[in-house]
């Protein structure tokens, strides 16, 4: 076997050195009754060329996703990924190493994480950044648990425009803790401040609002934060489309308490939904209740600036059942990817890409509305995703788009099964579409 | 070395400028000014060349499995086959949108479905969820399933038994399900003390979370009694799969009575650790627990031969993340299992067990083992006897770096009186005998140095890009971003910002 260097001769020598006559002797502490007595019933080993053919055969059953540009986002966005990022991620030193517990052998990973924390801090204007929780949904759930630890209160209010998977994940995480979860009713493209006021009380730990929200809408965060703080609750902003950070007001400038941000848009493949990555950002005063790993700066014995994992007294390997979370392995390689991506884009690039997302989405919406086949159910300010109602047959529209190599938009009815959303489509338009393509799409759908 | 922010020059760009033909669309017309940031967010201004050189240099400050032995115990730092990376990177896998119609993603769904079957056969379980993103995430999923099972059966069980040798994630995960953690002491053999276990197990107890072989690297010879004690009182047995690399084709958790297992695909199944993830912590259950799995699971409609997402139903614990799983990690796992076949899997465990016992046999004279008996795929030694020379186990680990090795896991597991100052060594199957001989000879040389020239150890490492770090200062005065550093500029007197290596 090519992944096992020692030959059977060498293994025999080793067994001799160990002082046993057979490998079986080493297994003597496994009771006979529980030993596996047959060969595993698995397909026989495939040579590398046949393995490749086998998997090629499977992947060919997928649509040609590479060529098909998605008009769907809903929590996973196809953006352009620079080749320089992909090339750097091929460095084995980045991907074959473990969690950087030994700083002397891990400065590459540690410094990159520190840079990512710095990047996210500047984008969000939040003081402290946990660079990696698995994904936006689990990061949001961790933010909710954190808010309960900080406030010792027992109620969480959730915007109906929070991504449905995120809402479900919060419920799963919170279920054992005897916490009341109130989901506000859906009205239009924004979370209702009036509804929120009615639900907020002294026992509310936090309110969770996504902006841009699931329908792409930019929420009036400042207003809701004020209402939240008047009731001594914490405000958790969820960011699912990180590209929006290039234009929209930073949460830290709106006095948001905790931000959970999905960074899939920062240089990560769609990969059928994972692995992606998310950060948690907050104010310095809440640092002790943060879950997960963080990197800090210090000196080595020679007085050089170096980076280490720090504030670890919160973590499971030290605190066990008293830890702030059980999280251990996270998605560090995707932090590396995000850091390289943001370094390449820089100040100007992120702004330009972000602006183009905005422009292209708005252009398509305008063109679709012009055709007369589409109507706007309720207007709201949005970033790169918008809701629009189609007058015709949605099944037909879907077919037409697929035939022309586009992945159709999301039918929101599957997540909001209300009659008014029967004909509603959620379009996502990123920088990857050209004006010609957008024209082609609007022509296709206007027939 | 300089941060990317310190390499910034106004006006430089590292991105390819997109073409903007959309002057007719105005931002201010559609988004109220108060929602927008007045100025561009200040990141960096560097060229593509700067970025390539910066990160290439950073990479050289890291040590990976491809650089050499990486014997971290309970981490299974084995070789990550290149073909797996290629398969996971196939464009029509990596560009697949998670919410596209199942008809468009039949290949991705088929792979998930078939991987479930393979993992069930390898571990003796009945059904897997691919959702959990890591081992700890799998543990959380597993304990929530156990919790839901008892709630559904009208039982209020609130205690979870966890051996003192367990990973910290076990008690932390149990706490997230609001279980009270009851620690079970290890006996003089390093395994679960059956008397303590039967004493602790009662009708209010959910069950036991067990790693087998455990973190000391020992198979629990009492596994039959353990499962009987737990099951007799109606409890469930949880298997932490961190050490499955000692079991492939030898013992299956399902056959040994485990009801729930999580597997770290980034350990046993060869997918890379990525500097701390992403991995995957898939969870397998016995049939009676299938109704509680996270929703959805992939199913096959026999009549049409089509794969689809099936809602698990009202008993499901719900979703534990967005979308379906760390898909690219699943592709690598699938490729690995097919590459090895049943004999290959067995050969992996066999080679790793021989490796660990070989290291144990050769080093036990120099570093007293926590328990002097044959081990599984990892062995636990201690650095105790060097205390009298003023040497801590940490010093031994740091000295190994000067010889070009990544150190083993140290100070874990930790429990008195058997396991303290521990050095947990896991030499996976992808390490050949001559690599182990080098490592063994180095460890012996270090033991000699510890006695004769301890300064070599306490001043180590010297041959790495940096020397030992002041971790206390990092906590006392947290600098967590570049802007923190800028604010404290006057207080910080760094010798140099550039690491010469």
C-alpha cells in the first residue's frame, strides 16, 4: 500500500523488537467476543486511475455547475476567486499542519489568523474577533448562547428574516437550556421595529437580526439597536453575505454588541454548502464569554514580535465542562483563504467588488420590472439579493434558465409557505455577471 | 515578520479591476445614506506579487505532515493523499450550489449516500449524518440525539459519565446539552474502573462517553462489562471516534455495543487538518436512534433511482448548521476508503499499532510509560524522571524541534497518579520504520542531554523561526488586532519585526 512505507519485513523486525511473535499479540486486550471476525464488506481497493474514473463518473451526474452561473444565493454566494489565492492555498505548510499549539512551528498560520482578525475588525469596527466558527449558523447559535451567559436572561427574539437554517440551528443549540425563543412575524422586507418593541421585555437576553437579511434587505440596524439597548438586551447582527461589508455601515459604528458573520464570500468555494467559515466579533468587555480560538501578539525570548493562541482559559481543553463552548477544530484553512482574499482585494478592491454586486443586482431588477412580467411585492433597500414576483409559470422559467446555463433563483415559498409568496423568487446577482449576461437573462424571462 | 498591513503602499492594488458598465445605477438612489459607510473601509494596498511573497514566506514558518513526522497523540497526523484533494476539487463538486434542485446535484447526493453505507460497514452502525463540521460538533450532535431519545421516552436523565482520560470536548459537549458531568476514574490498568462505573450508573444517567482505545492509547478490556453496565440501566453508550485509527477491520464500535459514534474524518480518514480545520465529525447511530438524527438526510428513491433530501421528521434534533455538511471533506474520505479497500484499511490500523508499540518498546526505558502494557495506535510516556534535572516535559518537546521534529502531544491526558507530565505519541501508518528510528534516537539523545546539559533543553528551541513565547504577556495585555498594536505602539519595544529564517 503506497501510503504505508514500512514493508512487511520491517514490520516483522519491529514486532521482534517489541518482543511479540505476532501482531495479534498486541491486540490481546480486546475481548475475543467483540473482535471483528470477518473481512469488512467493502469494495476492493481501486488503483488510482480507476478511482479517478469512478469519481469522475459520479461527478458527471451533477449539472455543469462550473459553467452555470447561479442566480441563487440564500446563504451561499458565487464570487470570483483570484488564482493567486488558490495557488497560495496549495502550500502544504498551510494545509497539512495541525492547530497551531506550538507557536515556534506555526507562525505562518498564527500570523495569518491575526491578520484576518485585524481585517474583520476593520470591516466590522468591532474590537475583538474570533476568526473561526464552522459556519454562519453555528456562529449565530454560539452568539446566542454567549448572550445568555452575559445577561443571565432567558428569552431570545429572532427576526423572521434571519436565514431559515440559522433559525433552525439556534433552536437546536438552545433547546436544552430552557430558553424562550420568540420569532417575530414576517411583514415585509424588513424586521418590524414595532413588533420588536412588543416582544422585548426585561427578560430578553438578545435580539438576532440579519442584515442584509434573507431577502437581501438592508435593515435599519441603528433604530433596532437603540430599542434593544433601551431594554438592556444585547443586539446580535448576523451577516450572511460578507461582500456587503464593503459598502454598508459597520456594525461597530451602530453599537451592535455581537456580530456573527459568514465569510464564505471571502474566497471560499460553494462546495455544496461546506466547509465555509464564520467569525464572531464583539466588544472587549465581553471577551471572557467568547467561544473558540483567538490569536494574540506577544514577544519571544529574543524580544521579537510573535503570535500565539491566547485567552485560552475559556476553552474546552483547559476548562472542560466549564468552557464557554466545546469547539476545538474549526475552519482555520478557510480563515487563511479569507485573509489572502482580503489582502488581494484590499481597500479599493473590496469597495469596487461590493459596489458592482449592488449595481448588477439593481440593474437586473430594473430590467425584469421593465418587462412587465415581474412585479415588486414590497420595496425595500437591498444589497445584491432581491425578491420579485413572477407572473408566469415558475416551472417554465426555471427550465428556460437551466437550458441557458443559469442556476435558477430561489423560490422563497419553500421557506415562507405563505400564499403571497407562491410566485416570489429571490435573485442573487454577484460581480460574476456581465451586462450582456444580465440582458440575456432579462430577455429570456421577459418572453 | 511584517504584517500584510505594514507592506501597504497607497495606490497599489492586488486585484484584477472589474469592468464597470453600470454608471446608470446609483447607490444613493437605492440605499439610504445612513445605511452606508462614509469612507471606504481601510484594508491593505498591496500588489499581487506582494501577496504571493508574503504568504509564501509565512508558509515557510509552518511545519506540516509533508515536512516530517508529526506525532501528535490523538490527532492522527497521517499523510493526506493528493488524489483525494484533486477529487474534492473537481469543479462540478466545488461549484455546486447547496440549494440547487436535487436533480442538478445527483452526483453530490450519491456520494453522500454511498459514503454513509461505507462508514456504516466500517463501524457497524446503521445510519450516518454528514452534517457535523468537527469532532466536537459531532459530539454535540450525538449528545443532543441521546437527550432527545430519553425525552421522547418520557425519561428525564441529566447526568453523563465521562472518564478522566477523555478529551476536554467530551465534558464540554455534555455541558452544552445541560448534562451534569460525572467523572469516572481510571483504574491501575489505565482503563475505566468498572466498580466506579457501576456505582455511578443509574436511572438518571444518560450513559457514558468513551474513547476506545482511550487517550492513553489503551483498548478497554472491560468493554463488554461497560456496555452491559450502561445498557442494563437503560443508558446509551457514546463512542468518541478520535482514535478509530487503531480499529479499522479489527473492532467495530457498533459490535462492541456503542449506540452513537462520531468519526473525525480529518484523523482516521486521511483528510487534512488545514492548520485547525476544516474537518468533519460525522455521526453514526444504531437504528433505534435514526429518528433523532439532524435533518435532513440523503435518501434514495428506489423506483426512480434518484437521490433526494429527506426530512428526518418531528423527532429530529433539528439542524445543527446551515446546509448539509463539509462536503469536500466527504469526497476525500470517500476517495480514501475506495483507494484502500478492506485490506488496506486493516493494514493502516495494523501498521499504526505496530508503530506505536515499537516506539513504546524502544523508549520506555528512557521515558517511563503511564502504563507499561501494549498500546493501540498511540503510546503515552512521561517526562517525570527529568524533573530532578530541572527539566519539564515542555522542554523535551521544544528540544525535539531543534532536531526537526514536531513534538508529540504533551500534558494530555492528565490524571493522577498515573498520567502526569505525559508525552502522548501517535506515529500513524504513514511513518516508516527509519523515520521512527530517527525519532527514537533523538528522544534518547535528548534524555541524555537532559541529564548532562539541561540548558540545551531549557533554551530550546533555537533552530526555529522564533524562540519560546511569552504567553502570560499575551493574556495580560491582549493585542488581538493590528489596530490594538498601533494603539500601544509606544509601549512595545520589539527587538525586530522581521523573522530571519
